[in-house]
């Protein structure tokens, strides 16, 4: 799903999704509206793009369908209510988490509900292919699916392609309304996440050319043209853990006793070697035996469509960033079988069902317009179950700013838009000599190249290339914890009632002030593999950085933090945050960058450019809460503010 954030990539939807009812926006199943006395509608199961104008007629009865019927459990409303109470510092239930077994017993589907759902599906002619705590999966032909779900499946034009989808909302027998949350898979449009790397996926070796700064401003580009009235520094070679720990107030905390999980698709075959080599080369604590785990599926799918090898770098970045900032934390990598929503949901469900960690970093996503309400409900249910167990989910907010340049529509990304996750935005970070925090801006980059005569920057400051995702959701209602903090101009940008605004908090993301990562990569001819290091960024870096900082905070607290947003917003306006703005020095900010044209050596020539900082599409980092950096970034005192007194 999401410069490093993996992205669940789906074909863009022309029309944005309709505003959801507040209950569904907070993860509570929407009320089922009966279309006749014997059936109840499943709201949101007809995609917004399945319009009458796009209808190309009925799908063949014999075409195959693979669907998932997600189970509502015995008390969906109670689950949402307890997830809220247990996460609220002002609630008497704060921190009174349940075990995975207790959560399942209290809120999970009963055996009777599962049996009834299976009976209904098989009676319609569908074959049950799997049963989990979260869903019943089925296959069959279109005719059986139409019978089971009380709708007609038609073919619809979507962009330049044609996909199957329900012509009207799916429904379930009235007696099963309380057992069924939603159904996915009736439409066959792609629902895929992508990882957010600002650099090309390192299948073939990628290297930065240099010159570099070792810390911000250590090497000035004295022979290159000025920018904003002054000579500018070269981009850093890549910050390491010591610099990030100093910037975000780690102090003496190491994350000892805290479990962090990372979800991505697939799995790097060299992760143990790469992580160990990187730690030794860059001053991080040596990995202890049994400190890094992997939980992987038996088989992988969609490897070509998802670009499987491109995800290796995402896992490597996430693992190395978490360890660099929280070197004593236990790290479990949970690989999904593919980059599709269903497989990523399975990975998240595995974390919750087995309580593999208390903190979960997720560097993937997709634009909100392609996340259908049925999938949003399925994701929110997993996040709520995690919340009642004391598990917090951290999602990168995206790397394309307001998404206009990439999708044509101003929008946020999902699942970062969920009211039940912590959305992590991005900054450009300046760490000076002796690991001194200098400043941060909101991450947003304009690029201009060196003129042919080398005396100026062409069309300075140039065009927008990338920036932290953020903005106002169109589908998710404003959560309680944002009220009174998020300005009305943002919260009510799409609805007078108020909507969720992204992000919640932020950390380093700009690849021009990025993190040094080490990975085994292939030679250009594909004949050799060798370990090498390069600088990288994106909110795929911000998410594991914040997850690691939260591990430090949990160590300080001595107990799981769980879903952190209520606590994060309760600290708003205090000195525990850097209040990040786009122009922290009062002058324009930029760095010079020299890159290999071919990405790995000088044989193809060099490209010199200036990268202006703090220019994130239409989004702005301003004093107070903003839609680039949220409440800000962790400062000295943030980690210790979680200590129980």
C-alpha cells in the first residue's frame, strides 16, 4: 500500500466515496437498511465507480468469484466503545487491556454465528474455502454469489478498464444482520498497496553520488549557484540512529522489554545479514540472538503485479530504523502474502490474534478514493481489536502531498485516514554538529536542475517532486481526540460536521535529509549480489521512527501505551513537541544534490540539482496543528512524559 512508504495501489476512482455515517467512520458497522422484510443491506458494498453511466451489462453467470464475509462478532458497538475507553487517559478504563483470548471471547464471532454464516453461503451454492476469527472465505460462480448476496453483478467501466461489481448494495438474510460486518471481493478491481520509497526500488544496486554533508551544513556547495541568496549545503549522506535518537529525545531509553511489529508484503531473503551488518557499521547496538523474528505465510501471490522484490527495501528500512532508534526493542516482521488488501489484513490480524507486539509500524497505503467502505470497516475492526489488547498501529501518511499531482484529486491516504490508527506525517530534519537538533520543516520538495553553463538553477525553485501526505478525509468523521485541537478550517473543509484530518504526529521523512540504510542488492547485470548503503526517505521512514520512539515511551511508562492518539493529542501545545513550520529560519531552505544518472555509477554521467525544502503541494506546516506534521515531532521530554506518576 505506501520515497519509502509502501502504497496499497489501486486504480484511481473517478468519484470520491460518499460521506459515511459517523458510526462506520469510527469503525462501528453501519445500520443495515432493509430493502424488503427478509434481507438487510450491507452499506458501502457497491463501489462509488459502479454507476449507471459506467454499466456495461451483466457479468456472465459462470464467471468465478472469490469473496470474504467479514464477521461482525457478538458486540460490534461494544468493541468500539471499549476500544475508545481503554485508550482515553481520562477514562476509568484507561489501560485496562484484554488479552487476545479475552478480546475474542468478549467481542469475537460465536460458533453459532460462524455456523449460520457458513450454512447460508453453502445453501446459495458457494464453497467455503476458509474460516478465520475475522472472516469466512468463499468461492463460486456469479450466479451463486448473486443468490447469496441479493444483488446483480455487472461489468463497469473504470478508467480505461472494465471490472465486475455489484449493481446495488449487497445484502444478507435478516437473521444474519448482526453476524455479518461486510463482504469484500464482489468487485474485482485491484486493491493493492504500494510501499513509499522516494528512491527506485533497490532490485538493482542504488547508490548516492555525493559530495555529502556528514551532518546538516557540514559541507557547503561553494562552487554551485546560490539559492535564496546564499550558498547551500550538500545533502547529508544519511542520518544514523545516534543522530535520530538525539533529535527526538531518546535519552537513555532503549526500548528494553518492548515488542514492535512491522507489516509489509513479502520478505527480504537477506534481512538478518543486512540488519546485522548495518548495526555494526553504523554504531547501533549489536542484535541479540532471538531479537529479530519473522512471521511469514506459507506461499506468496501476485509477485509480479506487486513488484515483490521492491518490497525488500521497505522491510530493510523499517527494521533498521526501528533498531537504530530503539536498539533493545524486540522486532517481529510480519510479511503479507501479497500487497493486496486481503493479505495485508491477514498480516494485521495475525499480529492482533497472537498479540505479537504492542506497537505496529506500517509503511504502506493507498489513496482514500480507492478504499471502499467495506474494506474500511474490515480494517477498523482489526484496529479496534488491537486497541482493546493495548496494541497501537502507526501508518505512514503518504509521499505525494495532497495527492493532486499523482491522482488528480486532493485527498488523504488510507488506512492512515482511519480514526483508530496514528497517522505519521513527515519533515525535513536538520541535525548539526555534535548531534544537535537545529530545526525541522514540513517535508515538501521542489526540484530545479543546474543550467547547462553551470551558473544558475533552471526555473528555480522548480517543480514539486514529493512531500508528506495529509489533509482532510472525505469519508471518516472527526474523532473526539481531534476536536478542540484541529482548526475548523481543516476539520470542516469537506463537511460542516467535521472530518478526520491527517496526520497526527510526524518525524523525519525527506529523502534529501534522510536515513542511511544498508541492503544486499544486485549488480546492474544481475550476476552478483553485495551489501551496500544508500540514503532514503519518505513517510516509510517516519512511521518506523515514531514506532521506535513510542517503544522508548512505553519503556518509560512500564506498560503498553496501546492506541496512542488520545494521549498524543492530550499533550498538544506542550514543550514535549517540536512545533514544526515550513520556514523555521525565516529564510528559504535548500540543499544541493548530485546523483548518478543511471542510479549506481558515473558511467552514465552526473545530475546536479537544488532541492528546496518546506514546499508541500497545497499543504502547509504552520504554528500549532497542521496537515503536514500534525501536533509536531517528539522533543526532549516526550518520551519521559509517558512515565506513570
